[in-house]
C-alpha cells in the first residue's frame, strides 16, 4: 500500500511540474500571468479587452492539455493596466486547442485525402468560438470597438480570418507571425527558389488538401475591403516569413517587419520564463517566437497607438 502511495505521489508531482509552467485555462490574466479569480468586468464601458489566441502544433487536429506557456504571454501581460483615453486594458487568454477539424484525419494525408474538405476546419471552429466570446463581452457592456482580437502563429492566421469576416464586431486585431501550414519558408527553400516554386513544392509534398485550404483562406482574407489589423512578420521566420507579402495587398492592414536579425532596435532578444519553478532566460533562437522575447516590448507604443486609433 505504501509503495502504491509513493508511486501516486511521484506521478502527481510529475504532472504538476509539467503543467506548472503552462496556462491551461481561458480567462482574464494579471501581470504575473495568473488567471484572475474574479472574471467579471467592472465598469465595462471603460475597459479595453484584448483576446489572445495561442498557436497550435498540430494543424486541424485536437490537442489535449495544451494552451499557452507562461512566457508566451509575457508581452501581452505587459499591456495590462495601460490606459488609453482613460480606458484600461485587460487581457483574456483564450484556450481553443481542444477543437478539431471535421476532416483532420485525412487533410494531411495526401494518399487518403480527396477534395473537398468535409465539414468545418479547426481554424473556423476557433474563429466561431472567438465570435461567441466577443458577443459575451459585448453583452457584459464592453463597447465592441474596445475589443481587440490578437493571436500568434495559427492564432495570428485565425485573427486575420476573423477580421475578414467580422471586422464590424471588434475595434481591430493584431496578428503576430501569422502561419499555420508548417515551416514553409525553411522547408521549401523560398529564398532560393522563389515563392511560386516553393508553393508548388509544398503542394507536391503535402498534397492538395493543405495547399487548397491555405489558398482558400488567403483568398477569403484578400477579399476584405478593410482589414483593421496590425500585422507583425519577420523575413527569417522559418514558417511564413518570406511568404507574407500578400498581407500588404489588403486595405487597412499595417504591416511591421520586425527586423532582419535577432535584434530589435539594436537590442538582443531573450525569452524568459519559469521551468519547474526555476527562472530561465535564453537568447532567441527561432525567429518565429521573436514576439515572445523581451525586446519585442519596443513595439508596445506602436500597439497602444494602433488601439488608440480604433477606439
């Protein structure tokens, strides 16, 4: 009995430590990236709500017990409490990784997949969930032009999809390193062979399913007559870094190319966080995550100015 109890304690400690550095719940957070016990919005007419949408490491498939690492939210949390026109910023972390596309078992298997995609994709389901959440905030009394949808990677891609369909529901959106179809820049060697050949290479490797879905989502975004979005990209992002020029063809989009290296405004970029209770700090290695680095707070004034222009 004692042996069984010991094993149980060890398992519990392992699980606890594994999840201690993650945030696994949706909700408003504080500057220390803890879910607030009070999820009410006091004086909603004087609040600005920023919804943060995480990325996803499995396209279209469900992911259990996965939302955002604490260090992913450092820079979003740095905006909490800031005031614009006497309105205070709140940040809501939105976990939607549990969703699955209806056709996720076929879409990335080019031997099994035959068009069209059957049902609703994961990104569309995440989009709908954001719409429901936004309606909830509006019902709570937050003016819709004081609600901003944001996201990183797949979350940033979904943010642009949302704005293309429902820009009238929010003040605007901020997309960080939008991408959702793998390391296209790196794996297709865009810099060497060019965008057109790279996309053909992607289609040949992954099949018509992912290639068509990506194109259809971009085409839908490009139809927008006004996309009130601030879009951050980096040319050395191994995902969509060199495949992001299309965003500049959309009216209303303000694109910012972060830098051409691992520095912002001449400052080296580091990510920091807590791992199993111990603080850590590492120099940024993957450009896709540069918006999580401390140097990225250089753009906080730009973000605040963008929000101010929409409220």
